[in-house]
C-alpha cells in the first residue's frame, strides 16, 4: 500500500466510524456503512473493488466529501442515493444475516458515569461491533484467509506493550493476535485491557 493510500485509508476509517456512531440506532444503516468501510479498505489496499457510483479516482481522494455523500445517501438525498440503494439491495443477504449475528450494544446508564465517558465507551463498543462485522464478511463473503493489524503510526499511538508491537502483524482470519499474552481478534475487542481498548484507532486489512 502506498503512503498516500495509507493516509486516505486512515481517514476513511475514522470518518466512517464517526458516521456509524451517528447512525448507531439504525441497525441497517450501521451495517451499510460497515460495508462501505470494507469496500474502501479493499480498494485502497488491493484495488480489487470497482466503485461504479463514483465518476473518478479523484473523488476517492476526498474522504470528508465521500463520507458526507454516503450520509446524505442514507437519508435519501444527494447524488449517492442510488449508490446506497444498490449497496443495500446487492447485500440484502449479508444485512439480514449480520443483523442477527453481530453483538448488540448494551445500554449504558448515565448514573454511573459522566456523559463524555459514556459516549467514549459507547463509541468503542460500536467500533468493536464494526470490526466483528468486517471480519465476518471478509471471511464468509469475500473468502479472505488472513488479517493484518494496522495502527495509525503517529505520535498518538499509545505507549503500551500491545500497541507498540502489534502494527503489521498478520494472522489467520479466525485466530487471535497475541502480544506478550495480550490477545484480541480485532481492534477494540473486549478481550483487550481497557487501556488498550478504549478509543482504539487501529484497523484491520485482509487478504
């Protein structure tokens, strides 16, 4: 993956994760956004996906605009309406299957934490849910056999044993990543210690 594509992919992961949080109460929208995220990861890392609803590769170099168009499309607005519709219709089996399989988010009580903490935990739980969805689809629908862990590779990567040693590690798709006994299937997995899990910005690529 080129450095430019790496930067684009980092931004798509963060912006689409934020959009999933915004749409978190609409299960189908959450899954469709997840499918878009999988498509962007596949395109930018392997170039194996053709975006028929996008007129030029230049458009893919504008993550903010693209995610805004996806958001509008989910609301039946803008030029991505038909593209979102096609994504929904062409993946109806995946949507129906994963709706019943992916973990449900537990309700958090505002009486036990401040609002900001609740939001942070909720976003992390949703990111775990998205990563579960992504791994499931890559394995069952796209027949991918391996996954690679990617950090953001910037000065905000946390200085923990796990995060400082996990970048670039590849394992079989249904295996756990393991760094000095700390294990996880994907970023934000509940098996991670809270200091490695909460607000994790890492993501997986598949082959």
